[in-house]
C-alpha cells in the first residue's frame, strides 16, 4: 500500500477541491434572489428561504463535524457535494415555495458538511507524511486564496450569463420554448453549478485518499459522534488559545454580517438606483473575494514580518476593524472622496480577515489532533454563524448612519484585542481532544 501523499501533491489536490466546491456557490451569489422573485416569490418568502439555509447549517454544524471525524473526510465531502448538486437543481428548476425552501435547506446541510473535512484532510495528509510539526500555514493560505478566487470568478460569471442571455432575444426565446418556460436565463448559473458539483463529487472520491479507519457501524457512529461533539464544545474551556480562536471567529462573523447586510443599500444610495446599486454590489462582492484571497496569499509573509502567527492575527483583525471604521465614518458623507474611502474600507475588511485566517487555523490545528480536527473547525464555523445571525438582527434594528457600521467595527476590534497579550506557544496536541477523547471515538 502506498504511503501518504507528499505535501506538494496534497496541497494541489486540496486547492482543486476548494475550487470545485466553492465555484458553484459563487455562481449562485448574483442571480439567486432575482431568480426567486422571477418565480413570483415575495421578499418575505425569499427571506424565509435564507432562514431555512441558516437554521439548517447551524443545527447540523457540530453533528456533521463529528461525522467527519468518525466516518472520514472523503465520504462527508462527497455527501456535501451531492446535497449541493440537489440544491442547485431544485433552485434552478423549482417553482413552488416548498421546493425552493427545500433547496436552500439542502444547501445549508451541504455547507455544514463541508465546513471542515477538506481542510482536515489536508492537515491529516501533510502530518502523516511530515510529522506533527509540518508547516501548514502556506497550504492553508493557498486553500483560502483558492476559495476566494473561485467565489470571485463564480460571482462574475453567475451575473454575466443571465445578462448575456437576456440581451440575446433569440437565445432567451429558444430556452423558454425548449423547456416550456421552466428554465429562465437566471436559472442557468445554479444549473451550471449542479454540473460542477458532479465533477467535485467524482474528484473527491478519486483524488483524496486518506488513511484507513476502523470499520464503522451504525452503533459506533452513534456513540462516536456525540463523544466527539462533547469534546469539541469543551475546546474553549480547556485551552485559552483555542478560546481566543473561537472568539475571534465570532467577532469576524459579526463584522461580516454587518458588512453584508448594509453594503447593498449603501451601494444603491451611491448610484441612485437599485439596479445600478445591484451592479455595484456585484463588483464589490467580487473585489471583496479577491481581497480576501490576497490576504490569504500574504498570510505567511504577514506572520514572518509580524514575528508570530498570533501577531499576524492581531494585525489582520485590526486592519479589518479599521476598514469598518472607515465605512462608518463615511456613512453620511457623499462625493468621490467618500466613495473612495468607503471602497478602501470595504477592501480592508476582507484583506485583513483573509490575512488573519490561515494563522488562526494553523494555531488551532497545532492544538487539536486528527480525531477532533473537523469538529474543532465546525465549532469555529458555528461561532461565526451564530454571532453573525445575532449581529444581523441587532444591526437591522439600529438607525441608519454610522452606528450599524461601528457596531461591526467594535466587534472586530474586540476580536483583535484578544491577541494583544502574548499567548501560549502553539505546541502540538496538548490535552484538548487528546487520548481520552480519541479512545472514546
């Protein structure tokens, strides 16, 4: 039997898996809400669809992380791809509210399944080849850059395809006749996403080998998952460094929720019309993904210049907080200077979060062994999602102006301040999720 993949090969395959998974998600960013309204759904119904996505993702976050640690990374990643394939198909072809809601819920389930296994597979493979002290930050940074690039490319293509089809009367009419009106121009991006998800599932099953695991039975899964989840929930209580990682993720979730909720209206106010504002938002979203990818790419350099991964996290989160403060300071201003400063602030948020992410995750991986790695990532994702949901509710109730933006800035600044004091050295595998947890699983 061949040994584990070398780090270079593992890194390439990890990046490819990231691109194949997230490119379809990017395809749906621009057209999805417009597609739902074209199907006759009210804004209230559309909001309910997104609630179905968020609630499903949050409810399944920890159980699916435990599932990956018990059954293996590859099986769970393939299941995530199949769920997304089904979700994109329902979104592209569905006309009834319950069908569209089901599609969004399935996408939420796929998001929960995918939130840790690919990264956990990469770390497992590299450490199996090079030992527990193997360098991880560069590979994690490349994976983050790949996610951002895939989302950016998907967002642009997902916005361009319906626009091009709509401009070609002949193509739009043929599409309507050929499908009896079932497929609209706005349906094409999610349906294309379903095709790419098929390629993702096949790639995962053929290109991501992992060490053999003990045979799993239903009983072992049912016993192993709750034990792994319980250990994951206790992560922050056992290790101060992990607690800071989780709290930083929560701060980032709140900041991103404020940014994503407030930016579309801000874009429309700058352009003077919702249609042109939507176009500006699509361009900004793509630019944000690119800035995040650049931040991921610069993460190893940032850590070297800062002197440690912890200082790199401090700098990244601090830069993101500065970006949100810029957005708050220009919230009631007008003119080209205010627009330029607001765009600069928007880019700084994503650049800073992108630069901080790989260093945070490397610190996390050095404290958590393989038996609980995907669960730890799920706890991190859950902290981000729950704080984001609560912040969105708060920001929605605040009066318009600088205050909502400054709320997000304050959250991210608080996350940055967690890293001011020098923390513990990132030793490999102290007690969290250690031998006792591994034996129970």
